[in-house]
C-alpha cells in the first residue's frame, strides 16, 4: 500500500522530450485487465504486430446539447510519448495473468513502446460532434489495444467537464466572471484538478484550486468562509488596530473605531435609516480583521448571520473605513438564500451608500454569488433579473451531475488494410469503418456547415466545388454543399518516429482561446439551450456506399421457418 | 507544466511512519485559495494558534437512502501525517497572495505540520448517518483550516461511491459476483482508481482496473472486447492449432477442426436443431484463438454479431472442444440487448448442451452481464427473472450518476473552549456546537437503535441504563432508550504527538469485511430501496438545552415596525 515514488520512473520514461502525464498514477497499468488478456491472446496467435486502426469518438452530445468541447489530448500524448513498462509493472502483470501464459509475452512487453504508433487528432479545445473521430490511433494491434482504457479515461471526463464549463459560460454571458469552486466535492483529488483545468479550458476565468493554479497557471480566487467569521467573538479581541493609508502618507491608529464610526453613520443616514438594527459584532470583528490583513483585496462573505440586516451594513462600514485610507474594497460574496433578490437589494444598498456618502463607484461594487449553482439556476437568475457580477460554481459543474459520462468509445476500423465494421441493432452503435479523413466545411457566412468523413484515399473536398454529403446511415438524408473554406480536422500529434513532424502541444491558455473562438464561430441555433439544431455530420458518397456494402456482407441473414 | 516528480518529496515528508497519500498530487496545495487567505488573516491577527475544533459531517444520506458508508479516512491520515510545505510550494503560495502580505507568514508556513493536531474519527467502512461527525479535527485554527478542502475532497467521493457500491450489492444479493468496470468512464485517472478501491470496500468482488489491483490488492477480472472479435477474419488464419490436454497426457494437433466438429454436432443435435443457421466465422476464429491462449480461463463476449444465432453456439463449440481435453470453460459475457431474456435463453441452451452431450455442470456455466447497469436495472432484472451470475458495472457506479455529491461540510464547533454554532434559516444547515462524543446504542435484538451525541464532559451512556435521546432541533421528538450495548463511535487516529496511542489503519480487506458486517447488522427497514425508515440521530438532553441556549443568543431578533 506504499504510495508510488514516481520521480525516477517518470525520468526513465521521458525519452521523447514530452513530459509524462500530470498525474503520476497514469501509467501503462491504468488500464482494464482485458487489454492485457487480449494482448496475450494476440501475441499467442502471432497477431500482435498486425497493423490496426482504431477511432476514438462519442455517439451523442452531452447535456441535451448539440456540441461538445474536445479536451484531454495533451495528457494522452504525454502518456503515449512515455509509454513503457517498468520491470515492476511487468512483474505485476505476470501475477495477474494465468500461470499458463508463456514467458515470451513478458519479454515482448519489456520492449513495448509507442514508436510504431501514429496518432492523428482534432486539436484540443475544438468544438466536436458525434461519430467524427477525435483520435485515430494506428499501430500494432496489441499496443493500440493496451492504450484504449487510458485514452478513454483521459478524454471522457476532460471533454465532459470542458463542455459543461462552455455551457455555463454560454448561459452566464461573456461579461460575467466565472469561478470554479468544486475541489471539495469533486470525484477525488484529480477529479478536482481535472475539473479546474478543463473548466478553465471551456471558458471559466479562475479557480479556487491552488494545486491546479500551480500546475497549469490558472488564475486563483478565494476569500474566506463562514468558519472565519464565527472564529471571532467581538471587535475587542483585535490587538493590532493600526492601518497605514494606501499611499503610505499616514497611519490610522484605531481602524476598529473608524469602522464603528462608519457603522453608526450608515445606521443613522437619511437614505438607509431603519433598514437594520444592531449588526452582528462577531461578523464585524471578522470583517475588520480580514480588511486589516488584505486592505487592497477586501472581499467579504456576508451571509453568516443575516445578509441585509448584518452582513451588508458591516461590509459597508469596513469598506468605507478602507476608503478613508485610500483603499478600494473588492466586493462581497453571497452563499445562500435568494440570490436574485439579495443581489438586487445589495446593489440598491451600495448605490445608496454611493449617493449618501459620495463614494465614487461604490454602487458598482463586485457581487459574487455561490451556493449550488448550475446552468439551470444561472439561467433562472437571468430570467428573474439579478445584480451578480461573478458566479462561483462547484458541485454541479465538476461532477457533471446533468450527464453521467460522455461515453467515448474506441473501435477497430481497419486491420491489415482491411476495413472493419462493428454492427448493432441500434444504428447509433454501428461504427464507421476505414481509416478516414475528416473535414469541416464552412459556408458563406463563416459558420461551419457540416463535418464530412471520407475514405483515406479520396481527394479532399475543395473550396467552391460542390460535394455530396450523406448521412452515414439514413439513405434519404443528403445534401450538396459548396464550401467556402475547408478545414482538415485531424492532425498528426504523434508520428511515432522522432524524425517525422508532429503538431506542437500548445499551452493551456492558447487552447482556451481557441475553444472560446470556435464556440463563438458556431451558428447560434446549434448553441441554444432549448431544442438546439443538430449540427450535420456526414460521409462522402463513396464512403457511404462502402459502409453499406460491408454492412450487408457482415450482417447475418435471418431464416424464416 | 512539468509533471511533478514526487519521489524525493514524498520521502522528505515521511517522518511519521505513515506513507503519503496514494496519489502524489495530494499535497498541502490541494486546497482552496481561501484557506491560505484565511490562514494569513488569522496569522496577521495573532489568532493562528487559537485552539479550534472542527466537525466533518454530512447532512443527508445519498441516493434517496437512509444510510451511508464512511470511506476515505486512511488517505486523510496519510495526508495529515505527512503535511508539510516544501520550499517550492511556499514560493508558489507567495506568488498567489497579495504582495502586501508579510514575510513572517511564509516563515510560519515553513514550520507548519500536524504534530499539534488531533483527529478523532469513525472507523473507515462504518455505516454512518447525517449530522454525526465522521471526523473531529482539533488543533491550531490556521492549520486545521488548511486541511479542510483536502479532507472534504478525500472523504466526499470515497464515501459516496462506497455507499453506491453497497446499494448495488444490496439489490444484487449476496450470491452474485459484482465486478467494477468503470475506469474508462470515471472522472479522471484517480476518479477511476478511487472508484475501484471504494467499490471494493463497499462490497464489490473485483475490478477490471489493473493499477487499482496493484495498489490495493483488489482481485482483477477481464476477458476480451468486441475489437478482439472483429480483428479476426476466419479460422484459417489460426497458425498454431495444437493444444495439449489439461493433464499433459496428450496433444490435440488440430484444435480448430475439433471446434468445427463440435459446432456441427451442436447444429444437428436433436435438442437444438433449427435454433441457428451459420454462425459467424470471424467470431468463431476469435473464440478459438482466445481458448488456445487461455484454455483454463475461456470466457467469451458473445454479442458481437448475434447472441443466440452465433455467439452462444460458437462459445459452446469451443467450450466442448476444451472439455474433450479436460478444460472447463469459464463462461460468457453479454454486453447488449435484453439481458433478462438473453441470460434465460442462454441458460436453456447450456442446459440442453449438458443434457444432449452429458457434460456435467455445463448448465451451470457462468453468465456475466454488463452494459450500462445500475441499481435500478439490476432491480428490474431481478423482478423480471434472469440467469445472470455476475454483473459488470461501470459508468453509473463510478460516476454516482444518481447523486451529485455527498456534500460533507467542515464546521467550526469550538474555539478556545468556546462552543460555536452556525445558524441558518434552514434547520438542516444549523451546526451542532461543542466538542462532542458520539455513541451508537444497540437494542435487544442486536440492531443499532440510535446514535447519540453528548457534550465532551458528559458521562457516557451505560448499558441497561435509561437515557433520553432528543432530536437536535425538534423539541417534540425524543425517546428513552435502554441500550444493551454502547459503542463509542470516534477513536483517535491521529494524536499529534508520536508517543500517544493511535488507532492502526487496517488493510483494505479488513475495512471491507467490517463494512459488509455492519451493513448486515442494520435493521432491514433502514436498508430497503423504497421508503426506508430513517435511522435516528439524537443529542443528549444536556446538549439539546445548550444548543438552544446558544441559538437564541446568536440569532438576530427581528424588528416589526
């Protein structure tokens, strides 16, 4: 049960110039046992080096939507680039397989790496659609099979949470700040780290997760909790009461008294008179103390006792005292209650303060809301009207409660240059055979119109040339398209041999920018929350014919008696 | 963006004889930024060493049930035992906090560890209930606050998935084999590893996840996928056709022909005549090849083409050929279609084979079912009647689709020996103040009757002595109990100083056994799926009075005008 010391092992694996996976637990053993039993059976049958092509794709967009954000590619390439079994790992595999397995297999495993594997993939952060491969992995069948589970694991959740984040951004609007607060409720430590990374990729602005900030350079946000407030008893316990003014020109020796003075001014002000009685002194002590620690970044959680009768007046007293010394308070956070109502009341209070005391921009003070928010609640808040500037979103974002999983699959589409098809009585589960090329065709208005898959050797679609796009399984659904722009979707991210060109892995910020840009480029009716229009995914006429030829060939013919 | 080399760091941290967390990403930085801003504010106010007591608990049982399995404790203790900031980590925190923060704070962080922290906890694998603390963490407030996020992260998902597993076991029944197959759909790499670990803890028998098998000694299971089947073309491609008999006494030179012979015997048998026509030869080749690789462990996935017309006859032909050589086939797996119908038809077929060819126990052949199973579908299969011996459960188990999160919270209940309460307009969100002791009281029939929390200095409930148990918030709900057995729930798992006694961390298998035993000990009406009876959680009369005294003291008095 020892924690694994991964330092040296990671080093040993790193022969490709590409770092290992972020999580050291991602090793060639992060896989299903059946990949190893199959690898053995391939090896035993002398088939292990047969050249196979697998497509990784999903069948249905998540969250009832019509788009998906592709994420997780960098971690896949990191795994592939460093894919090598250690002696300890091979010894463990040996104990996990039947004793009858031949030793030659373990010798074979010792030499396994991905130098003979090729990976073509859609760029990370792309908007993607069902059936079109996200990854095409080609190589010796046993090795590609050994990659299956880890690739699915690294892409499924990454893409799901990135899509979830994009959907939250869509409903919140461009101008709001979106903060990911999910670490404590995430599905394990790197459920949390992955959520932070891929929420940022999908359009969030910042995270509370410090480790994710360190690993990926994501901006960090956070203030204080209810426990901080209730750890105080009264302002009397504040020992060091002095605060230097922002410009250093003077020092207020008793900031606590200054706050109390402001509190009574607010209480007896004409505009606010009678709105509140005595505020909670525990809370006032906590706010004052927090402001003394962070005079430039004073952001207070105002709902420990009563937002309008205690939290907001206390916050304003401290903020106005800070203002006297040249500091600008950062704002407040609401973590319970009716966020629409409370944010509007708070905004009114802030505006009254601005008016009554002539403090410029006090009415524009930042209001952050948190507390079990999700796509629906943000949408409901929008409909009702609110004054929230920033949303802190946790549980429902990171656990993707609205969708169990993306459900990517990894299907054999060709072996030894022979196309393979996986049939099913359910059309949506039939795989599209062949080593394919995939294109996105753009229309006159700059929107993507359709994705098209063709056989590997077909000529690519050409700009301004009419091409027939067919639904892969429905013979009546087809359309001619004259693309204004043609984009090939899959690029080579792992060419196997080191001397071949490969796409660079861009930094996270660049992937995020690309994602946001692509999302904005989509035709709005594909993106709306209710009844979005499906984006069309098609095959070329030639590939269509071939699929159906193969299908008839493979499907059993029934017998009526 | 370098992967973290954790080897040396883990070593440096390991001064307590307790290994670091399983996932090297679990460090003191796996936390929300606000823990650090609060720590700074405590330090700035000179409050950081004030002695605080926090309770970690949840408010509602998950999955609409009335019980929860507690899991994740060992990982928490591993974190606490090795909690120490590295210079690199402190440097990162410095870049994340405002520049105005004093350097003294970073010097303070350098010395932080958990030698002055005490952790009392319920044993891992226990059946637990809302409001009763799972962990009580006592120590300097700044340090305990820094632990909050990681502890919640390590417990929330662990307990949720362990509870989910226990619920699946309950509905499947004791006699079925439960296999966790969720790695590819889990929320990230250690979402998968955690799911495997805690599903096993909650009563599953095995996992497909090789890394989890290696880390925790969980039994591994797995056979082959559809890709394996479709990678073959025909039996002609099998080169090495020989198979030695199980006892080594003879060798069958052409196992492929032996299989073909059996296939035609089955086809023309009296009992099975007309059930199927030509079976798929690709599939037959794959099965034959797999049997040649694993003659002692032949388990075949039978639904690539058509279960009853191809998969089952092909499987039986290979299994009967193996039987000729003294091998016993392991069984089949169904991964699509109507599992109730197909398992019953398969069982009939197997029984006919047993009868027709006199192969003992062939009718009892293992049938494994997979394909998007969950608690509800297993329940529905039971109601309809099925012949499944083993369930492979993935997505819905590991992602806990039926419940977003357990929702554990971490609340300050005492500081400097002063009890603290967190109020809320929602009763269920009011915290129970004081450093408490918690007991489970058992009745005459051996069932647990009620959990009771008392103040830290109250005498413990005594066997055969009447005690009043009160609902913490509802004055009319109370009951006298005469316990036949009293169990103190929280034990010291981290005493801080090395010379004090602490509970051992038992091996996973022992935790699992304890969990299964406790679940069996519960009164059945608490455990049923529909409308279970809530298990009672109470406070002593003295604690009840104190809670309500404090409540009145803290709650603001409204003003009517």
